[in-house]
């Protein structure tokens, strides 16, 4: 049986009269990398802030490592790494000072890794944080979170401000570290959907404060496909209403984009049997899912 | 270790206030001690009939009284004037920086997501604030004492230091009120202005003899204790209970606040 790392039960958050999160229920298992996607204002950052205890719950409960959030000890919290959507670090400290300040909180702090990453990303040790670019601050925030050797790494738009090369480098580090261990878990919110697709085991889609869908990447890749077909004449309604077709988008007079959730082979054969000009298969991506629910 | 780390961070962040406060206090202490003999000498040279004439006015009566006794002189320059003025100013600056400033700069999420409870986080901030205030406020008195020893002017130092403890305890009450205001605000300037306004409101009872004991700023001067011979322990006890109550309120607000 898989070990639960994070468990959200009917999580609600209201700011005054406004409901920002409505009963979000979700599990995150140890060893997983889970993505959180959704349009701006969907409630992603609010959900992450609730998990991190920066916001108080309006309803529901959050369990981390099988313990209610409010009951977590300092030792439990030291197992959680967090990078916020804004890399706001102490401006009055230098890079080395903030590393030294941060290291004290984490018994499992990895100084060797920290030195290595600092060199690799060419962070100026004695430079005050206020003089760093946004990208460099984001790198520093990621290094701080990675060097505490967290069991659960929570990242809220961590790659904003990073150039594509740095983004890939950090993704590789996360993949190397977190896929090699069965206990280490990542929960990441990002708008870089292609990159999420590369690293995530599951993706949760949130919209207007509601969790619309949690899907395994494997399922998305294998089971969900899109058929693009341009028929020579109008197809019969029975073809378009075959079980397994989740969504139909029309392209021109006789062109269709069929989103297929299951029963793929039968639908594909039926389309192929009807006179057509074009018949193509596309694998579904997170981006397609994003468009479905937005 | 963790709390000490947080306190060090606060002190490092507020180091300029500490340095400026120390320099100001040391400078004031040096001036205060070295000019006493000169000023007191000037007063003794005033002819008797002129003193009788001047004694009709309260201001000059007070002035003559101050120069009669070095203990009263030190009290009048520090507790009755500089301590609460500097204290109030430092309170406004540090409280607005410590909480609303941290929210305004967005660093509060970094602070609160270190593995410490909110109460520990708040306690570290309050402890560093009290320490900083203590150093800033008490430094002037200590330097005054040391220079007086060197120069050879005697005063009732037990009275001066116990009055300083009373003043400090009441300054902490204002500091904790400032913390509450700053926790409730997201902008440091707004928090500073509101703390200042609250200070003005709290000083109002001090303008009327019947209600002056209710004024925080009147209590900061320790006038009842030094001049009127009031009791030390009840006054200290009341201020400590008040401080504990405000601290509990601050804890509750800080714990329930969304950041």
C-alpha cells in the first residue's frame, strides 16, 4: 500500500465573501511527482499557502505525513521544502549569509550539495541578495529548498524568471533526486506545461477553486488521444456519438477533432472505414487538458 | 539554537537603528555629564534676590530643583525626556519593520516556512525587539553612570537604575502595542503612522493630573517613583501584567493571521 504524504480533505478557503477554494480533496503519495495546473486565479497559490500553513483553513483539513497540519512538529516541517511564487529572500543578507541563516533550521542540511550548486549556477557568494536578478533569486530559493534534503518539496511557480537552460538544469536535478528515492515527493505548480509533462507522475487541474481532475500521466499518454479526421462527406451521427468520445470540436465543414477517452481502436477503425481525406492521431498533452477545463 | 538564529537575523536587520541609537545615547550621556558642573555652577552664581524672583515661576522652580541634585538632574534628562522620546521613536521604527515591513517585502512567507511555530517566530521577533530597545534605552544611562564615576559626580544610582527598569518596562508595553498594530497591517508606513497615532492617544491622559497615571508615557518617566516617592514593585508588577496581556493578544492575532 502506498504511503500518503499529503492528504487534502474538503479544503476550503474564503477571503471575506469570496470562495477561493471549494472542497478540494486530493491525495499525494510518497515517491510521486505531482503537478498542479490551472489558469491564473484558479486557487493554486492559495492551496499551496494553505498546505504550508501561511493561510488558515476556512473548512476541511490537511494532513502531511499522516498528521493534521496543526499537529506537525518542527521536525516534520523541516522535512518540507518550499519555494514560493515570489523569490522574496532577505535583501540585507548576502548569498552566503542567507545560506548560513537557512542551514541552521534543517538538521539534514547538505553543505556539500549547497557548495556544488552554488558553483554550478555561479551564484556570487558575497553579493547582497538585493543585487541579484529575479532569475538568480529564483535559483537561490531553489538551492535553499533542495539543500535541506526535503522529503516533500513544494514548488509554486519555481521556474518564473529562469532562462530555459537553467529551467532544464533544475528539472534534471529534481528528476535525479526525487525519482531515485521512493520516499521523496514533489508537488509543483507551474505554467510550463511541457516541463511538467516531462517530470510528473500525476497532474491535478484546478479551476475556479475546484479540483476538476487528477490524471496519471501514463493514462493521459496511453489512453487519451485525439483523432483528427477530415471526412469526404458528413459522417453519420452514430459515428460521432460512439462511446468513448469525450469531446468533439469541428474544423471546417467535414473536419473533426475527437478527444477519445477510451474505446480508441473501435473509434479509430470506424473513422477509417468512412471515406476521409485525413486521419491522424495525436497524443493528449497536459496543455490539451488545460484547454479542456479552462 | 533556532530561536537564537532568528533573533540574530532580526538584530542584523535592525543593526543601523541600534548603531544610531547607541551613538546618540553615548553622545548625549557625555554632554549631559560634562555640562552638569558648568550649568549647576551658573545657577549657584545667580544672586539670591533674583532666585527668589525666578522662583515665582514653575518652570524656573523646576530648573532650580534639577540642578540641586545630580540624581534628579540625570532623571530629568533621561527618564523625563530622552528615554521615552527615543524609546517611542525606536518602537515605531522597529515594529513597523519587524512585521508589516516583512509582509510588505514579501519575506514573511520565507520567515514563516522555516520549521518554527508561529509563536516561536513571534517570540523571536519580540525578544530581539526588547533586546534592541534595552540596549538603545539603557545604554545612555550606563554610559552616564560610567562617565559620572570617572568624573567623580555622585548620584543615587540604585534609584536611577530601578527607575530605568520601570521606564523600560512601560516602553515595552508601547512596543508590544506597536507589534499588534504592525501585525494587523501590511504596509510599514501605515503601521508606523498608526502606532504613532495610538501613542498620541495613549499620552492624552497624561495632560490631566487626575488621569495622568493612565498615560503610558507618564509611566515611562517614572515620575511617581523618583519624585513623589511612589512604590517600585506595584508599578513594575502592573507593567509586567500589562505586557503579558498584550503579548498574549499579539500571539493570538499572529497565529490567526493569513499571510
